[in-house]
C-alpha cells in the first residue's frame, strides 16, 4: 500500500501536515511494508529537505498512491479519481461552501475518510487538533484582555515555536484578580486548562467561583450540566442531555454576573440551548468583557460571535445593545477573539501531536483489515455513493442545502 502526504492547497495557507518528518519515520519503522512519498510544498512548516534527509521521496506526482493524507479540504480540481483520501472535509454539517467537494468525491469515485468522523466503537473521536486550538485560543484570549485594558502586549503565537514559548511569555505580565469561566472538558477545554495551569492561575470549583471573592486570578472548568438544566427540574446525566438537548434550558447567566473572561471550548450540538445570549451580554450586571470563542460557531450559541476572525487580526468588538461589530476599544465593546484556525499558529507542534495520534489509533486500521471498523465508520463516500452512516447527506449531495 502506498501513502502520499499531501501539500495543503487551501487559502489562507495552512502550514500544518499530517506527519512531521520524525513522525513519518516512525510510521515507516512500524510498517516497513508501506511505501510513503511526500508531495513537495513551499508552505509546509517542515521543509522538503527535512523529509528527504530521512530517506523519503519528495515528488509532485501522487497519482500512483493508494491513500492520500492531508489536513484541510483538497480543492476539487486537485482531486485524483479512484483514490482513498483522508482530510477534514467539513461536509458532515452540510456546509454550503463544501457541497461541490462532496459532489466531486462521489463523481470521481473517491473514498472520502474524514478526520472528524474517525471514532471508536463508543463514538469517541480518535484524532484532532483540539488540544492545540485550546492552548493557542487561551493565549490569544489573555492577549486580548491585556490589549483591551492596556495592561500588556503579548507577542502573537505565530511568532513563537511551542507551548513552552507561550508559557514563558505568559509568566511575565501581571494578572489582576480576575475570574475566568471555561466551558468544555474535551480536548479543547483541556488545552485551555494546560495554559491556565501553566500560568499558575488557580482552578476553583463552580460553587466557589460563583460565591467567593479572591485576591488572585482564578478559573473554573465547567461541563454542560453545570450550565444547562432540565426544563422540568429532573436530575439527569450527560447522556440524556446529548440525547435530548431540546428538554433543557440554559443556566449560564449566573456565570456572566461574576466572570471577567469567558473561554468557550465546548462542543455544541444541534438543538442544544444557546449558551451566551444577547440579553445576558447587555444585562446591567453582566461582567464579561473578553470572550475567547475557541469553538467558533458563527451565529451559534454565543451571541457575540458575529464572524470568525483571523490570525492576522484576531479580535473585534461586540456592542451588546446593538448586536453589531464595533472597534474593540469602543467604551461599550466586549472584546471577541474568534479565530477559526487556531492550531495553524503552532504548526510544527500541532503537526507532531496529530501524527502521534494518527499512528497510534488510525494507521493500524490500514494494516489489520480495519479490524475495529475505524475506516469503515469514518468513510463518507465509497464506490461512488454515500455510505449508510452518512445517508442523511443525500439531499445536500444532490444540491439541496435545506435540512
């Protein structure tokens, strides 16, 4: 079986890659029967010669590969028919901007395997860049706080090289006794936690966060049942929430009355209550002045996320009374950080971590006849048709964008 490591072609340029040179060498060591080539790239965080130095062929022709591995969407005109592709397709939520990509995969008889749909038998995601999104997002949110209040000016992550560099920068500024609320206990939330812990900001319980005052900065990490409650007052578990989100109502307002910063690292499912509404943000007793929407669902559960921002221009202001964008230094502005490609700011470290997860959890499936069904479950298209699991995309693939 021959594997090809794709050049990233999406704009703005993404410097990440599925495997670092050292990670690819480990792949070859574990599976010497595999043939592996690397597509030449002038934007990748690792240069062509770094792969060549470890004995990998760098080429511009991947037409003889069986499996092609990338990070972001492959442009339609670059797709090679009759191949297996694995990348983040951003099609499973019927995203309008990638409808033609899914249609092209069907027309070109491509087996599309989406990183986002690689799950185990309990539906737990196996790989992703969430941890790095959380780390970079936390840094950027602290940077935005310093910028908003003219307290300090942190160097952009894109000019740093690692988590260690980020933490070194974050240890320098003085942090007043603020309160930070973080939603989500998955990979993104735990990435945020790594940064806040590295800054020596103390974690406290939700109850203490809501009811006590502190002389130093603190944060609380909360999950869905901390800020949602059943409409009928029933005691429920997290499984019921995800199965029946329509039976719940939001209970996040209590945090807006005491928190200075909100960092969103949660997964938001269709049908769940909106978390941070315009009414909460324009309330007289709202204290939140900086929001890091690391999950970045535009026009979604966080009212202030009017649009995604960019690595080059990561923050904007939100006027809660007018529900519109203003400059972040406007007197009434709540600062919003909503970069939607945060791991791109730490491309080498993110790529290294991603490759380690791939090698441990996904690559074995190509060599053990997919013993645990990992590739099968993640395949959106195969043999020119949608797979059973993704039949709900039929109308979308046919050209209909309505639910």
